[in-house]
C-alpha cells in the first residue's frame, strides 16, 4: 500500500496540504481529501490575491470563480467556470460531476444550479479586496470613468505577467492509502481579467488531469498558455508513456516555452506539478515564476521551489 501524499501549488498550498492530509489520515478517498484541501484555501479570505472570496476581481470589479476536480479511479470529473456569488466552487464542481450527466457548467446557469443544490448566495468581496481594486484603477477613483486605462490584449497572453501578486490558483493532488489519485483545482483566475474570461483551471486536461493509470497533473500560471498546450493532459500522457512526474513537468514547460516562442512571446509564465501512484512527485516552472509548492507526507509538510526551465532548455 502506498503512503498517502498530497501536493499543492504555491505557499498557500501548505494549508491545502494540511487539510488534505488530515482527511487522508481518516481514510478518506483522494478526491475528497484534495477537495478538503482546496476548500481550506477557498475559505481563507486573508489570501487577498488568490483563490476564493476576497481575491482580485475582473476588470469590472466582479469576482468570478472557476474550479474543477477529477477522480483518478473512474475518470469522473466536474467543473464550473465564471461563477459569481458562490463560495465553494470546487464543491459545486463535484455536484456537477455527481448530479448531472455533464462535465462543465458556466456563469449564471452554474449559479442557478448551485442554488438548486442548496449552496448559499454570498457577497464575495471584502473591504480589502474593494480597496485593492480601486487602488489598481486610480483613474476610476478620480474621475468615475467606467473603462480601465489598459485593457488586456485581445490575443490573451501577450501582456499577461504572472507574479507573486496576481496568481490565483490552488491545485491539489492527493494519493490515498488505497492507491487512488484525486485532484482539485480552484481559482479566481487572473487578476483584472476581461469579464467572461476563463483560464485553464476549470478545463479538464488543461488545469488538471487525473488518471490512476497514468498519474495526476495540475497547473498554475497564465491559463491561455496552459490551454494552448493541453498542459495537464500532456503531463499525464508523458507519465503514461514511462516518464517520471519530474521529467513530464519539465517537458510541459519546454513545450510551453516553444509555443510562446512560435508566437514571438517570451517567456511563457506557467508552472506544473505532478504525482504518480507510487508517490513520486514532480514540479517545474518556466523562468522567473518563482514557483513554490507544498508537499505533505505523514505529518510533515514541506515547501519546495520548483526547477525553472528557460526558453533555451
Ligand atoms: N491559471 C490561472 C488562470 O489562468 C491563474 C493562475 O494560476 O495564476 O486562470
């Protein structure tokens, strides 16, 4: 039997790992453990630039959330995107998986589904997040104008930079004592995104992919670049073909760099992590992402820095 393990993106992944490891210690399945971990981060409004309520909104000041999850044993999966006023979007993605024949529900309709499922409607803003949004839009504050001064370029990634102040995703991958894998990804997306923009995080195969027969993989960073290369499915398929989680993550970074190079946009800003059924862990990021991830085995939780892969690697 494998030793249970959980890995999660970014330093706030520590609290995700702690919550997931507690659930695994009680014998919960990997998917439920990863969900408990993701929800711990969704509930933490002190993570201001990040996942869940209180994080940075879109260009119009509206906070919309995206999430997905996947069970490695059955390949069951569910997702929601662009959902406003619902706090626990990862749990909502699980309802999509369990209660509908579909994988992905979006926007207002996803919100109605949440209401039907008994989720409360809540105000997702905090005093700090409103202040932060106003500070980022000084012209709005001064003149009451409706348009931000610099819209995101229509081709998506070209002027999007991910740094420690605007990345927003917790991806949690768990391996349970029975040897099954489960993963959850939840985010408010890129800060100040165009309204309606959906990144990789709720897209199965881009922000997350989990298959017991291959491995589990998840992503963070500029979603447009991750979608373009089908990042998490790419990593899972590399593992299926015999690559280690580490090798597979590094190959995904090379592919993202090559894709950015073909469009004349360097460097790519993406990071990946992966876990196989033997408990082997991998993580890699493109240059200057300063990507850190949390790893929990037993009661020990470590924060590690991922290897960075430059455009010439
Ligand atoms: N991948 C997320 C998105 O593009 C953002 C992030 O992880 O920083 O929505």
